[in-house]
C-alpha cells in the first residue's frame, strides 16, 4: 500500500510535456531584446575606441548623414555578433526596437545599403582598413593581462571558400578543382586572435603574400609579447619565411617537404639515435591526485575496417631524431627533426616490406634549441588552428560569400575577422572564457542569446531588465569588468 501511494505521488509530480494551448497577443510594454549580450560587446567596442579609429582611417563617404563609416562597419559586426550569417539577416536587427535603443540610433543601414558600402572599397581603402584592424588589436593587446603576454605563437594556414555564383570576381579553380576563393589565415594559438586575414583568388598558393606581411606582424607582436613563435605546414616551407623568422629572432617550427635528399638524410640516421616519442598528453596528469581510469571502449572504426579489409595496417609507436641539413638555395643549414611512426598489423606487429620496417615520416625544420621531442610536440600543437579556421568559416556563416565584387568580399571577410576578434577580446580581457578554445556558436549561446526588457529613462539612460539567475550575475560582472579596463 505504501509503495502504491509513493508511486502515485511520483506520477503526480512528473514533468510531462503537456503542450497547453497558446494564444498570441501584441505586447504594449517595453520591447524585448533577445540578444542582451551584445551590450557587453558594445561597451567593449566603445572602450577600445573602435568607432573613432575606423572614422580616422576610412574616408569613403562624401556625406555622413545619416551614417558614418564606423556605423556601416559596426552594423555588419553586430550582425555577426548576434548570429547573422548573411547581409539579409540585418533586417531582423532593423525591426528590433530594443536593439536600436541600445545603440541610441533611430535606424541602421539596411542590407542593400550595407552591400553598397562594401562595394566602395578600393585597394588603398582595404590597406587602410587593415591598418585600423592592427591598431584596434594593439589596443586590445595593451589591456591583456601579463600572464597572457608571455608568448605569441603565430600559426599560418589557408582555406578554400567554395562559391556557387558564376559571376564572382576573383574566383578561380583551386588545387582541388573547386570554383572558389582562397583565404590566408594567421592566428595566435594562445589567445585565438586573427592577426592577419586575406581573401585571395582561388588559384593562389597557400604561402603567397606571407613574406610581405610576416615581418610587420612579428614586429607588432613583439611590442606586446615577450616571445614570438611561428608555425606552418609544408605549404609554408619557404626559405624566405625561414629567413624572416631567423633574422627576427623568432623560433620557427615548419613542416618540411619530404624531398628525396631529405628522406635520404632521415633514412641515414643511426638506429640508436631514434628515441621513443609520445605526444605529451600523459604529462598533463603529472602531480595530480590519482584517479580511477575509465575502461577503454571498443574501437568500432578499427573493427569495421578489419571486417572489410582483414589485412588492414595501422600506425604503431613513434620515435624522433634530428640531423643538420642545408637545402639547395638556402643561405645556411638548419636542424631538421624527424618523427617516424611504424606501420603495424592488427596484432601490433611491425609491417615488413622487402625485409625492412615500413614507416610514416613527419619532418620539422626549426632553429629552436629545445629537445627533439619538445620540437615535435610544439609543431603538432598547430593542429588546433584547423579547428579555429573551420569555426571562423562555419560560425560566422562564411561559406556564403555575399557579393560578386572581389574587393567587397575581401572587406566583408576582414569585418568578419574584426567580429571574431571582438568575441576573443570579450572572453580574454573580461576573463569570462578562453578565446582560443570557446567556439563561436557556443559563445553566442553562452553570452549573447539572453533575453531582457529594454527601456529608457528621462535622462536617456538605457535600462535592461532580465530574470534573476546565473546569467544575470555573469552579465553584471562582465559589464563591471569592461568599466575598469
């Protein structure tokens, strides 16, 4: 009897999805802002003087009524920071009275006007805009806490932006035969900042233009960080890039091309010179309290692969060693660190080919004095940049290239880089997250997509009311931190 009563009580308190009837009525009260987190971004933009810096660097409009150059740029930035992925998404901000109240504006440029603004840019204007981006970033780096200024690691890579329109200026067939643009990305591993971004013709090689912008980027970062590093894949294995880093006192870790001569050097390394190599992840638990290890789950991919190919081969243990080598045409020799990974069968036995063990090689050229294992670990840390570039592309909706004009698209991508960096500065400067890790969509859900009621006082002060809870207190602390920067 007691058990039956307990069951009835539990059933009565069960949280069912009852789906009650819904009636729609027009609200006559103060408007609701669905993206209250944009206020934090707005205050940070004001603190960094971004609007004033834009207007000082750009002169595209003969008349500044009703909008200035900074109004047009920030209009697109706010579209990105509220989840917009195309220019047409600006329409939802136009119709949101609460958003206009937060900006203190009667209106904002519509999508067509935003597109017309982008088309105004010539090459000189784009250079001026890049100068503004550098200056704004310098202002943010100046406010960064000293703990984060110990090291800046520049990662370089390119990415293909496939387009579908037939009339896109600058589009071309890329190395993988896609009708596309090619984007060059230089990012900071420690903070997640984009320090340089350029949209290029689709047939450009990855490292094109790097030797022109890298010296200035290094010099600028040296003004803020105690140590600067450079990393790149084999597309950036270039004697000019190596020379720039070496002469600038910058440690570099660049994947080398596996030419016949380099592979001959690797194969010629004495067998006892090879040392076991691990990726260093197990070192992360050093000094921590011992915890019970989880039971390893079955590797389903391996099992399915063996089902279709019983003679399938896998990677085994890795080893590292180094040698000195001067490639043809280079001014001097450098240290090359090689990693070899044995190919094994399903029983973890080394695979033999012509009586010799078969290996996969990964080779790094460097000027670092660190051990072979440390060099390889640092070089492999560049892998996170691929996630960052993917997040930049997908998180800001950059799979859609907005206009048919090349310069307009280049500026649009630079404005996207500004929006990305504002997100990064919010997280790092206000100490509310890690800009190098937190993905853009997650950032929107955690910090931007929160509802609040917006009203104004007689003194033209904006008041935001939101439900008390965890986000309210986080929002309050973030606003307070902006004020004391």
